[in-house]
C-alpha cells in the first residue's frame, strides 16, 4: 500500500460516520468476502452466453490499448481480461489486476505466473479504494463491476487519483431498462446507464465515447477532467 493511500485511509477513519459516504447497497459484495471459490466463478464468468466473455476480443479492440500503457482491470475477478491486456500493452506496459477478494487476487497471480505474464501485478483493494498510486495508470477498466461499488463516490475518487492527466475510465455494465431487462437484473443492478453517467461525471470525469456494439451491456469511456 502506498503512503498516500495510508494517510487518506487514516483521515477517512477519523471522520464522523455521517461525514463518510454511506453504502448505496449494503451487502452487495457479501459473497466475495471469505471462502471464495475461483473455480466456481471461472465457470460462471468465463462461459459462453455471458456477453463480456463472448465479446471479449471486441471489447479489448475498442479500448485501443498501446504498448507501454498501464491499465488497471478493477474488479478483475478470475482475470478474464488480464492475458489480453498483457499482450496489448507489451513488456514495457503494466496490467494491474485489482479485486477485493483475496482468493481472486491469488488466483490471477498464479495464472499470470503460469502463463509467464511478467507485466502483470495483482492488487488487493478495499470497498472504498482501488489502492493504486497517484497518477500511475492510463486506463481504468470496469467490466460488470460498477454496480458492485458499494461506495461509488469514494471508489471513483480513488480511480481519479490513480489516473494520469487525461487518463480514461472505461465502464461496461448491464443495461437496466424496466420492461426490457430481466427481473434479476432490475433487482441486482441498482442504477441504469443515465444514473451511472451522472455519478461518474460528478466525480470529475467527462464522457468522451459511448459505443453501441453490445446488447446486454453498455460501453462508455470517460476522461479524467481538469488539470490534475
């Protein structure tokens, strides 16, 4: 953990409870706290029929990653995108595989070692911070992850801090339209695309791209706004 994150964490802990961001959906990540079975989730996340898996190569192409870039796969889970990102950014680049579940982090670390991916680094984050150094990444990537942010304002602030000036935040998440989306999605996903966009823009980002190549999900890219 970097010194800035430690200091910020200590200051946050000293704030009165009503000054801290309240959970927007208590318990949303309960299943990822202790006794997580990566093999089970690998069968769930990396299977045909899940759009993020079926369209993974199209998603990577849309990112326009270049050799030497540093990209954070936030909420990496079983690490579906990690080998693909590793190949795109090359030996001079860096892929940070970030997750709140220690079992996922260890799983991705083991997989990266087996595949010889020397440009991959795993990071155990918290529910309020991605635990990345200030201005350390060019792209923050969230695939079916934003709806799991229990404290979106805090998490977005940590992502903005980690991004270099002009860096990109790419969010892929489920469409949530009453009357069109299945019931499980309306229950599980707390916010639709418009609300997600509003939250991200309020956190200091500006929308620069809204691609329409997915069916179950939307793909939006934001740029870190301002001079810092």
